[in-house]
């Protein structure tokens, strides 16, 4: 069903994500998982399967690619449009509409599916994926996880023979990851072929037929699901891979020298026009040097809380205090720095090096500190690359480096490990702990239990617009 033979590819003007003579053969009905460090070429493989390469991403391509019996070098772009369905690493880049219902039916409309059949598929997709609460919503008001679910729904409604999913669990809460697992089980029973590029592997235990590990554009290892399940976490970590079993939420750290609240959130409520109240009478405080996890289901206001603390959104009532003093929204950027869920929103320059210098424009740029950060985050080799040409994980790590160089005392990270493999997740964890030791106060919005267990002093769970 998916055949790549002796394939090599290099993007024009970029060294990231290239492929070096890889061969992959995925049979009909199989679920194959691509894993490996960010930037190793996983997303590039998915783009070959869905024909974004060479139709959208240009570069030097050699080798043979056959998808569902079609030699992709000979067929027109539309040939595979109903055979291959893709969910991108960043779902925002595949939306064509401003409301969720229009997005769910957009692909079917373009394929000329009759209204009655389209309505039947729409209803079936909403039920199968549990999307009823997301119907008739403004796409731009959705959380990252909710956007991911709508993107998957728009593809599910087309019922393609091949599903290509790039980090489909990255921004999903635990309940939605379990829902994703159930859907994948159903698709396998229907005989669908599934290709997943993923770092978080636990939900694929019992689903994945093969796990293919990539490194530097090549394939280094391949295991069956049973073989990977038999490996210990230590062995997986040696390969730079996440656990194949779910990690419990454990918080057992202590903070040395924690004194006084660096941040106080007092009885704040936040609302969006047309969407009602998102946060209601929320209160908590965070001590200097603490690393506090903010957890909870998708759409419960975690990112809204971060934006409000940083002054990007105004609260309806209540106060936010830094070092015991209330600060108006317009001045909060002096005290708090936010790494957004989507790193594309805060990358502005033409190279990684320029990005670092731009961020430090009003501060003395410590070259030794910059070099140390880039080495720790495995970014030194891409210092001259355009930030938007980096992989999703590399962009994420660049934004973390920018935060580490910020003079702000409060650092907020929104899903900082969403695109990261085990090794880079541990590197990020080490940097977060060093920032805490230096007196910074950190809020970590995440669904990543491994990260929470490694770095957080405690966790605050948001539910139904409030804390519990």
C-alpha cells in the first residue's frame, strides 16, 4: 500500500528533515509508526506519502515512491486526494474555513460527495470522534487539542484508505488520547492503512504492527509492536524513545529556597466575546523558584490563563500580582514571558542566530550562555537556518531557548514538549530545573506526565473553568 524504495530527498535551502536512501514497505491494513529525534525526517516521509513532496515542498528527490498502486512520479496531484488523508503536525496549517462545521465537510464538498451522503458521514464522524461539543464553533477560538480533533474529523469524514498522522496526540488530554486510540483500533478493524509519526508511544501499544526508528534521515531500527512492548524503559531511553506504557501523574519534588509568592492570581474571571466565560473566579499562588504544572482537559482555559497572566488577554474581574503588587495587563510583559503552544506565532527573523539576537535586543547577549543553550537543546547545527524551516520540535526548543534568555521572572511554557522525543524532553527538563534554581518561577501547561514527574513541584488541575 505504501512503498518507498531507495528514496533520498533534500529540501531546497534547508538541511533539516532530509532523507538518505530509505526503503519502507507498509502493507494494506498495517499500522506503522515512525519515531526518532525531531528533525530526523519523519515528517518528510509523511509528505512523500501524501504528495506534498514534490507538489508543495520543492527539493531534490530520487528513488521510487508508490502509494496505493500509483507511481507518484507519474500521477496527478488529485489522484490520491481521496485515497490518502493527512493530519498535519500543526493542524492550523490545514484549515480552510472559520467555523468547525464547514471545516468538517470541506473535503467532502471538494470531492463532490452528494449532500445526503455528506450529511450521513458528518453525523457519523461527530459521533465516532465525540465532536458534538465542537460543532458550530469558531475555529480560531479552539484550543490546540480541539483544533487537532477537528483536523482529524475532516479527514475521517472522507474515509480514505490510508491515514497519515503527524504527532496526532501532541496536544490532546488523556481522555482524548484514549478516544484517539479507540478510533485507531476501529480503523484497523476496517482494514485501513495507518502511518503515524509520533514521539508519545504508549497509546499505540497493541495497535502498532511496526515501529520504525529514524536518525539523520535514515532508518536505524525496526521492531514489531510485541518486540517493543518487551523492552524496558531504560532500553527505550537508550534509543532516545518514550515509554511504550503510560506514565502515571506523579509530583514529588521539593523546591530549595522557595520564599514568598512570586505570582498571585486572585479571583480572576476571563471571557471571550461570543464564547462566554472561560475562567471563573480562579485563585492560586506560586512561590519563587517553583515549577508548577497546569493540567486539565482540552478547552478548560489553560492557554487562556497563560495569556491573561502575560497581559495578552484582559480579565473581567480579579487581580494578578507579581511580587505582591498588582500589575495592569499592558505592563505584565515586563514580568512574564510566554512560550506559546504554536511556536510559529513568535518566530520573526531569518535565522536562528538572528532570532536569539532579536530577543536579546534590549539586554546584553551573553554569547557563552547562548552557545550553551543551543548545545543543550541540540540546535547548534541549525544556527544559520531559517526558524520556519525547522522541524516542529526544533521550533519548540528554539522558543524555549528564547525564554531562558529572557529577563522575565515568570516563565510560562504552553505544551513545551509537544513535539519532542525522550532525549530532547530530558534536555528541556534539565534547563527548566536550572532556571528554577536560578530563581525563575515556572508554569508548565502540559498533558505530558513524564515531564511533570521529572520537573514539577506540584500541579494545578483546571476543570469546568475553575481549579480543583
